[in-house]
């Protein structure tokens, strides 16, 4: 294959990895943010976290793979974007660190303050990336101030505040509201009543808000930054599928709603990558040169090797991740959580106290 | 302050911190998989207890390894963008393979293992922990191949048009001897780390006469001690091979490891030196004659190049292109890093063996010193691992890629000192706080000991209304 073909393939593959990341971790960001909203009791919170337990880490690997693939296939893009979007990435990293340990550590102790702290970290840790990835993509599509350094590299010359423009902030709100809806639908799909009903009703309302925000963002993107007619197609697919998702939700068909939402996320990412092409970091001033996939890409040899690796491994990964979802397909019933207040690493004294508190709570309800 | 220095401190701090968790994860994944296999094969409850108990310690540790690992992948681009661009064509490939081949494997199958106790058939569940363990070991291979390329770049050409290095042979990059030996050495270190942890914790449980834990703890003390001793032997053999490769590929690092200023034939190895910190004017030095010659060349009278000679040689070889002030790494750090690595590693194995001996054939030792030893044994390999990495990375300086790119040229040109300093402070504070939380949880888990009563988690499969055995 020619270098040009390989570059297009890898641009597409990186879009696919972002789709995987948005579809999968999108919902667990949503669930994380909604933890205190949907989880009214400790028992419900534990049920919500348990729906994520077996899958969140595997979902996050889609991001790591997108990062690694960008490094390998478009090193100049990786170098300029990661050093250019320095502070937002730092915030995202902090968020991912905090939420990751919170999932694992939160229920190890019964101490209410301990749990409140980790709950807060789960909410913030899910909120920050859900918002900032949209801001980052908005800035990519809008263009940034970049220039070639004359030695093969490109430098981002803008500052942090340049990233906070209205269009990109709406991009942030778009990913945030899409993920919130996606998360609520996932909860409806994975839990039993009354949690399920509550999540479904919330998903309808969130879905309507998201519809407005996302349409504004995607149509703005299309009109202002695309320059291609064909990108209307994924934009329209995203919109129609989202409405179908809301309708499915309204009728209590959360499985279909989840699929429609996923199609929307996939179509939206495709639209954004379509608008970017042939650039990876267009210049905000379109009269000035921006970084194209040809400027950014690895050599033909490396791209060929990586194509083989991706062709061999991706189907295997998809197969076993799908199998995981099949293994844990059963709904999580809050009733089946043995003792929600107890921490698995409580000392004997703490365990006795928790037992008393649980009995009290049971007596008063 | 210079962004270069801050970026280097940040890389050092975040990487050494990340590598506290990595060897525990790799070694413990295999040991827990082994224990669970023993339970599946024998049905003996003590092995199920051991699987659950050490599995808990393993998972508390694993969470930290995962989240600190994300930083690793991002900071190449954030702080070292020139480096990333210049060598991404080569260096990016093993990283991408690592993510696609091994991160997915580890994370997915560990999720299945943690939550699959009441969902999967017994043997399938056992397979999940083995797959996760294999994933961790393969992950180590990929990142070590990437690091080996920085120590000894092969399989590439320089493209003047793009002004960067480009890969010509992926197999050479992946399978050069530097990568293979570094992996064998690191995996051995992972087993020493996990073995010493298991032995130390088990001895503590025995000496504290933790109720219901004795049968398990005696079995796991033996496993941990044997693994630690065998791993220490493997570390000696692989370390010796590694040193011989290093002498050929990075002679300056070997000279710096000994603070050998003048070329010597034969060369002695000093166990320790009192004098100036960089060993240039020793007041007293305990030396083993001819030992460095043997270590470096395999013969007792082999010639070992000294720092001064090499410096002069490098000035001539690289001076015209790079014009660096000095080609000599920081000698106190390399000299002591090398010794502390070996010393702490040997102590770990010794402690594990002594613990096993003291508790042999049902004995329950009482000595206060043994309790202290049980507590510090798991820390020894962590210190050795850190010292080893600090030695090998500092010993490569002033290069980020040996002979190809100086470290100073690797930093991000568009990132200012304030930004790097912000991230350094943020990571250091968060990592410090998380260390306190993590150690607290590990100590709770150890004090709690293994579950006294274990029920076969696979016994009541199929009841749709059963309680969940594992929840978050």
C-alpha cells in the first residue's frame, strides 16, 4: 500500500479508537457524574458502581490505545497536541487518577467521610474528562495557532485561554450531556426498579438537553469549519439516531436506546474527523498552514507494521470485550448487595459499629 | 528554573513511583494465579484463602499501577515533545502494541477475575487470572524494548528530510539482546519483589498467631521464600549478562557504576568507598581484586575502560555533531545506585530465606528482630528496583537516546517552566497523598488476615436470586 493510503487508514483507525472510547467510557463517565443523583441510598450507590466494576478499566484502555496509536502513527501530531494542550491534559490526568483509585478504594472502608470523599472524586473525576475531551475536539476542528519550526516539528503557539472559546466550550457541553444521557441509559439497562425507572426518566430529560446542545455544536462545526458537503451525512445520522434513542427511552426500550446513543457517538466522532481531514491540527487562520496527516505521519514501514498489528489484534480485543459484557449481562439488583455499609477492610470495631448503624437504618425505614 | 531540569525531575519522580507498583503487580499476578491453580487442583482450603488474601493485596496495588501508568503514556508528549517527534516512528510502535495487545488483556481479564467468581465456570475463572498475568509480563516486554532502544538504538536510519529517526526493522527493535536481557532481569526482579512481600506478610501472620491463618501462612511463606531465592539467583545471572552487554554498548555506564576513572587491566570492584562522593579521591575503599574485570568481560584480567578515556573518546566521536560539555553521567548516583540495587536485592532474598528457616517444620519464632525483618523484607526489593532504574537511566545521561539525541534536546520547546512546575507539584502532591491511602489499605488488609471461613464460591452457581459475592 502507498504511504498516502496508509495515512488515511491510520487517520480512520484513530477515529475508530476514539469512537470505542466515547461509546464505552462515555457511559461510565455519565454513571460517575450521576452517582449522587441516581444513587439515593448507599445500597443504590453500590449497585451503580457494581455495574461499572468489571468494565471501566477495559473501557479506559481505548483512550490509552488512541494515545499510543497516535504516538506510533502520527508522532508529530502526538508531540504537538500533547505539549500544546498541556494544562487541559494535566487536568484530565488528575481526574483519571482520582476516579480510578476511587472505584477500587471507596467501598473498602465503612467510614462515611471516607466514602463521601471518594464519591466526590468519582463525580469530579468523571466530569472533567467528559467536558474537556469535547473542548479539545472543538479546538482541533476549529483550528489552533500552530506553526512549523523548520526542523520537522510543529509548535502550538497559543495559550491555555485560547482553548476556551465559545465554540469549543459548546463542544465540551456536547460531550458532557451526551455522556450523561449515555450513562443514564446504561443504568436503566443494567439495574432493576426503582433505579431503572428513575434512570430512564432522567435519560429522556437529559437526552432532550443534549439534543439541543449537540445540534448547535455539530451544525456550527459543519457550517463554519467543515468545507465538505459529505460530512452532513454523519451529522444527520447522529441527529436522527439521537432522536430515535430518546424515543426508545421514552417507550422503555433501553437496549435500543443504548444502541442508538452509541450510533450517535460514533457518527459524531466520524463527522469531526471528517471535518478535520486532511489536517490533524488545522490552523485557526485557514490562510496559514496547518499540520496535515502527511506532515504528522510515521514512515511507510512503521505504518505497514502497525496496520498488520491492528488487523490481527483488534478483532480479538473486540471479541473478548464483548464476551465480558455478555458474562455480566445480568442486571444488578440493589437488593442483592449483602451489606452496603460494611467495608471489606473494616477493623472488627468498625464492623460492629457499621452493623449497629445498619440495624438502626433498617429499623427506621 | 530551567524547564529541562523540572521535566527531568518529573519524569524521575513519576516513573520511580509508577515502578513501585509494577513489579508487585507482575510478580503477584503470577503467584496468585499459581495459588488459585493449586486450589483448583487440590481443593485444599488454604490455597483458596491464599488466593483471596493475596488477591486482595494484589488488587489494592494494581489500582495504583494502572492510574500512575496513564501519566507515563501522556508525559512523553507533554514534556518531551521533541523527543516524541524525533523518535516516534520507532518508539511509538512498541507503546501502541503494548496498549492494544496487553493493556486490554490485563484490564479486561482482571475485571472478569474480580467480578467473575460467581459468574464463570471454575476453570474459565482460573484462566482469566493467568491471562491477566501473561498480559502484565508482555506489557513489561514492550515497554522494556522501547527503553532498550533508548539505551542502544538499532534497526533505524536517520531521515535528513524529515529530520528524524525512522524504523527499518521492527524485529531488531523488539528482539535485540538489550531488550531480551532487560526483560529477563526485570521479570526476575518482579518475582523477587512479590516473593519477598509474600514471605514477609506470611511470617508476620505466623508470628502474630493470626487465627485461622496458620496453615495458609506456612504454605505461602514457603512459596514466597523459594520464589525470592530463585529470583535472586536469576537476578544475579541476568544481571551479569546485562553487565556484559552494557560494557559493549554503553562502556561509560559500566565505568560510572564503578567510578573507575582510569582504564584498568585487571579492574577491581569496590564494595563501598569512603571519600569524596564521586569516588574520585577515595580515603578508604573495600575492593575485591579482579572482580570488575570478571563482571564486565567474563575473564579475571579483562580490560575495563575508565571514565577519563571514554570522555576523551566521546568528545572526539560526538563533539563535532553535538558539542556537549561532558559525556560523563553523575558518578555518585550511578556508583551508589548500582551498589544499593545489588545490596537491597540480596538482603530481600536473605530475609525471605531466614524467615522460612526460622518458621521451619511448624516452629513459631518469637524474636522481636524477626518481626521487624518480616516488616522490612517487602520494602527491600522496592528500594533495589528504584536504585536499579535510577542507575540505568542516569547512567545513560547526557543522552535521552544513546549517541543519537541528547536529553536537553528532547524537551518540549513550547512548554514553559511554569507549566512543567505546575504538573510536577500536582503529581507529587497527589502521589504522596495516594501513597498514604494505599499503604493504609494494605496494612488494614494484612492485619485483617485471610478469611477464616472460606466457602467454595462456585458452589451455588445458577441461583438467580443469590446475593452478589463481589461488589464495588
